[in-house]
C-alpha cells in the first residue's frame, strides 16, 4: 500500500452518491463510509472499492443501529429494565440482520456509559447506573450483533462507546466536562468496557467528552495505557463524530495538525467524518512526528476487521438480495422485549389488571396513545412510524366490541401548555368506567444534545392529570419517556403508573397485554428515580459517608421550629426540603404476583480466595397471578482500603413462579466478584466481612453475613 492508501483506510466519510466520493473510493483513499442507507448506493460504492481501486479493499459501512433498524425495540434504557440478557441478544441480532441486508456491516452500539444523571439526554441510550447490569446487557447486545462468526452475512461489527466517562457530564449537559477520580473510573465507569473488550467487541469509540482536563479522543492514558497495554485490546478504535477536530475547540490543541497528531499518538485508528488525518498525517510523517510503522499498525487493525467480516470474500458483482423487514417472528421479539421492559411503579387498590368483563367503556386520553412515531423513541433514523402498533389500536384490537373505547388526544403534544383539548378529555372521562392516560415525553426530548434541566412531565400534563382526577374516575397512567421523570407531584392523583419508556414498534400490543392482565409486569428499574431534580446525582450504590442519613434524624424544613439551634437537626447527609430516599429505587418494579423472600442461607460463613460461596433463597408467589420476578443479589464490603458502596449488584436471575408456588433460587458467588481497585489502583480482594442481600430490588432487609479470609 502506498502512503495515500494507508491514510485513506484511517478515514471515514459521509456516504452519498456523489461523483466525488466515487472518485475517492476508486483512488483507495476512503476506508469507511457512514450513514449511507440506500442499498443501491452502498453496493455501487463497494463495487468501486473492490473492483476499481488499485488494491480492491472493501469499505466498512457504518450506521447507528442503537435499538433497531426497521423493527424498533425499546430504547436501550428500557431494554435494561427487562433484566433479560437473552432477549436483548435476540433483539440486537434482528437489528443487525436487518441492517446487514442492505449492506451495513458496522454499528456504533452498545452505548455502555454508566449514567447516573437523568437530565442527560443520552441516558436513553444507556443501560443505566450499575456496572454489572450494564456489563451484562452490553455483552448480550454485542453477541447479538456479532454472533459466533462475523463472516456470516447476517452479523455486523459492534462498537463499545463512548470510551469513557461521557455519562458523567456536568449538569447532565451533553458534550460537557467530566471529572472522575481514577478510583471511581476504574470501579464504576470502566468495568462495562472491560467486559466488552473481553467479549471480543470489534471496535471501541473514543468519547467526545473532556475527562479530567484531557478530551478522550486525545487521551493516551485511556486509549493506550489502559485499552492497549492493560487490557491487551487488539481491535479498532474510531473517534466519535468530528471529535478529533474538536480537540482544538476544547482548547487542547492550537491547530488541526496538532489535533491530528494528538489523536493519532493517543491511539485513535480511524477518524469519523472530520479529515485532520487526511490533511495532516503526511506532513506529520515527513516532520518525523509519527512513523510509517505507527500508521501501519492502525491500518492493520482496520484491515483485520474487514477480513473478520469476510468483506474480501463477498461477491459485490452480484445483485443485492431483497431485504426482509418486520418479519412476524421479529415483531414478536419486539413485543416480548417491550412487555418485559415496562415497569409497574404503582398499583393502588389493585386497579390493574383491568377486567374487561367488568367494564362497559374506557377513556384513552393523551398525545402518546396513538402516535406511532413518538413511541419509537430517540435515534431511530430508519424506523417507520406506519409500522408501529399504538396503544389505542392495540386496545381496540384486543377488546373488540366487548368494551367501548373512547379516545381524546388531550393535548396537542407533550409540551403543549394549551387547555383547549381538556374539555373533551374530561367529558370522555366522566362517561367512562376507567381512564387510561398515555403521557410522557416526545422522542425529541431525549437522546443526544437533548438534555433537560427539569424532569417533570412537560407542558400542561400535570394539570391535565389533576383535571381528570377531579372526575373521581380510576386512572391508569402509562408513561412513555426516554429517562426517569420526577413523578412525585402526581403519584397521589392516579391509581396505577406503568412506565413504558419509549417501547418501539410493538409497544402498543405489549402495553395492552399488561393492562388487560394477559401478562404480568416484570420490568425492574435500571436507574434510580429521584423525587426532585435537586437530589441528582442519586444512585443506589452510593458511599455511606461519615454522617449517613437515617429516618430518625430526618426532619423536613417545613417542620423545623423557628430559631432552632444550628446543630439540632442531626447533622446528616440529606436535603432539608425532601426526603433522602429516591421516589423509586434501582431494581424496583411491581408485579401482579406478590413475591415473598425467605430462608436466605449461605453454605459457609467464611471463605478463602480459592472458594465459592453458594447462596439459596426461597421465593414464593403469594399472589393470584402467575408472574416473573427478577431476583437480585447485592453485597456490601464493610471495610476497605478505599470506601466501598453501601450496596453493589453482583448477580440476578429472572424466574417465573405460578400463583401459590415457591421456588428455591441459587447463586454461586466467586471471590473475583468481590474484587475492587484499591488506593494504589490495583484490582484486589481484601479480607474482611461482607453483608449480602437477595431481594426484588436494591431495598431489602433480608441479609446474611460472611467473611472473606486470606489464603
């Protein structure tokens, strides 16, 4: 390869059908295209690359297929709420297969940024706040995209993003600075990426964000010391969109040439969209700043991925196969994942499930009840609203003529402050036996660059809820949203709350089945729901502090006597104007079943580093409905060389228990799962006492104790 061809392999450009791009591909100076989805154009470019360029090297064709290509699945945060790795793997397999059918061979997912701030719009793309859950779900998505053999035509290369710390952006504002101590980075933010690397993810993406004063795309410690040297990761590293050119905007570099050198030296192999590599690597080579061997090592990683994808073996002269989208079996997986992702947050007086034989009419109200586009969620460039099945249409189909369904939009959109549609909604509510309100966020309110300072239901939604509540009718609130919302002002206004995230193409049928009791809700929160925005960041695996909050110490500011002594309030880590607890904790989710946990037993009270701890617990469904439960195992390391979280998720299992039945659930905990990075940044096990809980959420009183000893 000549130098121009090598540098071309390091360049990813926007796909299009222009004469200029065709000429550049023929010259061999383009290694990848992004965001081209016309199968004829993709095939044309691949034919030029493989037949007309001097070396015949095919192109990597990239596209964001974050939660579906044509068949759209719940947003990733919703998928995480399923706590079902196998379903996530199947969904990613479908998304990858649909994308591959038009010529896409590389996607920029999963996003495994730890996300503790729901103001951040991109929390919708994440798997939530926990390292273990994010690791498991991320690996499942990678396996779905990549399969066992990337050469098979229905698999595509995955990309672990954004490396690393992007989810900690200040104030939840996208692209902002992140300040993360190294110990926190290693114990919380890096583990999902290490799991992805160990699972053989084909590529990594460097983050937009500034990490402790050094933007990730120019951070040699991240990309070389950790990724290459510590983890021995052999795959491709691609920059995020123009993030190399943006090093100059950050103020890290003074010129585009400096930006190219900084990113190249740090370890970025391929530049996405911007062209500092194409413009300046030759100059840097001639100046002795970089070597051709350095260029070769990057080119080889790109060629290696192309070889693993089997691109050199593809016959691009053949006509493309007709793609198949929205297959019935794929839509069923989409429905099952939507069904398992919905989280029942409240169910006063067992309002749900609804019993159609006891109802004459239902009022379905809300701007999201019959909007096939908005239920798809953020970042669905290729999804088609006309294939969505909405909640309104699903209820009509499922109930037929048995129950009259009356529909009112209620609001023009979720952000509307107008009340002109209220009267019709109130009238229909008064005429009906029960009200289903479908509210939340439009898809544009979450995702990249769509952060929010307030997390309440937008527009006049709260007023609409209050007006409907004044009718005295039972209210089932279905919320579609891309993030946790602050629901405290309305929880006492409604009977039931089903949080459906943005559920995708088959969201309507899934929600209908849950409301009508065909299936029981089984989703669990992958992220903490705050009472108020001022609590953020609030997450379950917080540190204990030297003055932890306790119920006995808590007093609300409205109840503080005048001229109280300064130290009379307990001196605890809390806010004066809200309770220290979240509204809904990590791992929480109700069911139509009723689960009781008992008989927590450990096979030993003391284990050394060569042993495993065997745990058993009995889970009984004392309710009237067969239901699934996510059984969660947490630990706390009571004393460490650095302070440890009050609880840490270590394992989970999804089980199904019939009404009135019980099941013994077993876990096997290895000492390696107790390891953490100490004050010297060494991954180690430290001897000492541990608490262990098994329950249906991160809040549990059923606890056992064990000790890890030295060998």
